[in-house]
């Protein structure tokens, strides 16, 4: 989905907000969400890990996270400021 946002933090927060508000819709696969710049759309950055978790669905943490996968997370860590270090892959670190 094209946006007018120019900050990686803002567009990541938008992806998380959309997942949190529309995640109940089975027809939307938020696990495949990627980010790219307008002039470099062939370079994509995954937002979510999306690994399968036995009996619990899919991992909701950031792509390339440290530690075990989790079916639920504290979305507040995604919304503003510097995201929690353990949920931030090197390619997405804004701080």
C-alpha cells in the first residue's frame, strides 16, 4: 500500500496499527508485509517474523528478532520512538 510517510518508524508503526486493527480478517496476510522506498521498490524489508508456532498460529514479533517466537507481543513497543532492542533487526534500527 503506497503512503506519503517518509520515516521508517512511521511506516512501521502504520503496518503494526493496520495489523492490530484488521488482524481478525483472514483474507489479509500481514505476515508478508514488506517495506520499500519509492525509488527502490525491488529492495524490500520484511516487517514481521511470521514463523509458524505449533498450535499458536504465527510469530508476531519483528523479522530477525532475538529470542523465541511469540504469537502475541506488546504492540506499544512498535508505535513510536525507538522500538525495543530485542524486536529490532539491524536493517530497521532507527536509533
